[in-house]
């Protein structure tokens, strides 16, 4: 599926990158997976259709653009995404705040 000209892989349902696993009004991001440099809506989509070599983004690369807003097509850096409080800084679309519960599936996070 293509969204704003960007190819999004996985079980994508619509142009705003919702998938069969996450499809509420606020589920409008896709994540570029570090292991295969490919956008998927979620880890479950990557697990089903991805490279089979899942790895998380190292903290040293958090300035890389790896988050795609399905509402406006803006690519955010990981730092921008982690600091945006679930609101796209470009278009003000609301992202699902529950995604933060799964951040460790995608990003190397500091251990407390």
C-alpha cells in the first residue's frame, strides 16, 4: 500500500496506515524498521511479512527519520516522535498514546 507516495508494507487497511492489528482513528503511524529499512504499521505486521530479523533502533540513531504520519505524510525522527506527546508536529493529527507501551519493541530505550 502507498500512503502519500511512501510504500507501507504489512496488513495495511487504509491510506493512513491503519492495519488489521491496530485500526482506531488514532492508529496513523508507520515505523521504519531498523533491521530492513522498511515501513510497517506495527511489529505484528513486520513479524508476519517482514525480514525475519527483527532488531530495534539503537539510541545513537534516534535522529534518523523513521516514523511516518499517515495523516500528512511527514517523516519524523525517532527523537521527534518520542517527544511529540502523541501529536504530529506537522499537522497536529493525534497519534495513539498507547503506542508508547510498545516503544521497546522498536527503539533501544534507557533502562531505569
